[in-house]
């Protein structure tokens, strides 16, 4: 191949390369403006959206602020009305107080003193009510206790009455040594209590030692003799400046004699004769008979 031909080939290759670089340069130039236009549109759209959002938020905020301002205005108006009503009420109260003070002729100090006194009275009334309530509770408890005690007493009384009835049936009737009439006697302290509860005679208990004169009731008695083995005794009675001797009498035998200005029937009953020359028993007299000023034994 000749040098001319090589030169032409090289030139053609150079021209082609130039055209190719030019084409690529044109594409680059054309692509750049298109990319910048899309970003700009996006930025504009975002800005528009933000602006619209700000406008809406501002509108909403303004609406809420207006509503709150209106509410504050309404509250202020209401407060003004309440203040005016309060002032009117205070004025009326002052007028009423003045009229009351004028009607009663009292000063403010006197009114305050009376009000304080009323408060103290109310407090005392509450305290009194509380004390009354406590007292009522205590009384109720005491009444319940008393009712229980009464129930027990009733039971005891019923039992005692039953026992007295049983013992009364056991009382012995003996004939007196003077009149020959039968009379109820007591053989021991228990039966003597039954006779006392009958209430138709006075009873004086005694203990006599041989050789000693002793006042019993309105008379005097002296033990002359005592035989514990045979349960026999001899006794002297001193009454109305007279002396009666009851010889060799037995236990529980009614010894009778008359005594007093208007003679009344007295009785002596001896229940026990001991080995120490001592006897024990009782003297009975009618309810109308005189009684001693000082009762030695009864």
C-alpha cells in the first residue's frame, strides 16, 4: 500500500473520531438541562405544598384563637355579672343588718357577742346530746343488768317461798301447859324464822345458864335445874312483880303465863338442854304486848 492511501485512511479515521466526540458532547449538553428542570419542578411543588399547609395551619390556629378569645370575653362578662350580683347582695345584707340592728337596738359588738353565745350554746347542746346518748346506753345496760338480777331474785323468792311452804307444813302444833290449847312451835332456828314471818307475835331468843337471872323481852327468866340426859329442866319466870316456876318441863313444850296490865298470853319454848347446865329457846308475846326499850336477844 502507498503512503497516500495510508494518509487518507488515517484522515478518515480522525474525522470519524471527531464526529463521534462531537455527538457525545451534544448528548451531554442536551441531558444536563433536562435534569435541572425536573428538580426545579419538584422543589416548586414542595414549596407550594408547604405554603398551602402553612396557610391551613395558620387559619386553624387563628380560628382556635378567636374561639378562645370569645370564650374569655364571655367569661369576663359572666364574672362582671356575678360581681355585680355579689355587690348587690352585699348591699342588701348590709341594709338588712342595719335594719335588724336598728330594730333590736343592738350594736355590732353586741351582735357578735350574741352570735358567739349562740355558737357556744350549740356546742354545749351537741355535748349534752352526746352525754345523753352515752347515759341512755349506760342506763339501758344497767336496766338489762337489773332485769337479770330481778329475774334471779324472783327465782330465789319463788324457791324461798316453796321452801317456807314445805317447812311450814313441818311445823309442830303442841298443847300449852296452861290453856291446853294447841299452838305452833319452832323446834330450831329455821322454824323460828318461819314463825317470825307470820307476823302475829314477837319472838325473843335466849340462852340461860343455871343460877343466872336474865331479862328476856319484858320479863326475866332464871334456869333452876337442867337434866340433859332426860331433856328436862326447871325454869322461873319473873313478871309483873310475880314469880312463876315451871318444874320438870320437856323440850319443845309451850310454857304459858299471862303478863301485862291487860294480861296477854306469853309462851316459852326450850329447844335444847346441854350438859353444861345451859338451855336455849325463845319467848313469844302477842303483837299488842309491850316491847322492851333495849332488846337483849331476839
